[in-house]
């Protein structure tokens, strides 16, 4: 699925590159989109239209994460700094959006914090395991793409069924922390055989 998505957005990557966008500028743009999304979650309206728009901006933030890497790959603009900037921007973006949902009163504080911790730890376990040479891509239920899609869909559905975002955060909290466990077990299994 990731390969199909990458091939379908390669045209967008080429257009953005021709307009002067670099991988690093796309990473920063993704972070700005996440900040805008979080702001709309904080100041959500009674009609829920801000929530739907916030979800769309969060999804665009995730799209920019795919595009920055694609531009770097296609045009040979991959740098060590760019890789770190991309990862840091993604982590900040994810955390800021979840904080926006919490501050906007769209979920219970404890479930929101559990989702925030789980999301951060999913990424941390991958980074830490890969330092030790254990590949973690596609291990577990809730990688970043799945988290983005869940929050996006819940935000859109929330427009019609108020409270959907609340339950999606509970689901996110449960599944991200389950993913951490899945990744730890995978690491233990691989590390014990090597």
C-alpha cells in the first residue's frame, strides 16, 4: 500500500519541486499544517466544522511527510539533517495535534494523555530498535499513517455524529500502546536469534 501511495503522489512531489520546494521546506510546511490543525481542535465550534477542517489539515500534514521523502529520493536531496528534521517535525506535529484535541475538550484528559504517550512511544521504539539493527517498519497496528487516518476519519464523522473524536482517542490510546507491546515483542524475538 505504501508503494502505491508513493507512486500516486510522485506527480505532486515533482510539481512542488518545480515550484522551488525542498524536502526540508516540505517538512516545515507539514509541521505548520499540524499546528494549524491543533489550533482548530482547541477552538472547535459547536457546529463541528472546525473539527472536520482540523482533521483535513492533519491529513495534509501527513501527506507532506510522504512528499518530503519522495522529493529527497527522486532528486537526490537526501541529507542526514533532513532525515532528522523530518522525524522531529513529525513527532512535534503528532504531539501538538493530540494536545490540541485534549485542550479543546474533545476527549477525556487521561485517554488523551494515554494516546499521546502511546503515539510517541510507537515512534521511539522503532527508532531505538533500528539503532540496534532491528527493522520495525510495518510492525504493529498503529504506525503513523494509521494514526493519521483514524484521527482524520473520526474528525470528519464527528461532523455528523458528535462525540466520534472522543471514542477515536480511546481507540488510539489502546492501539498505540498495543503497538508498542507488539514492537517490543518483535524486537525481543529478533534480538534473541541474532
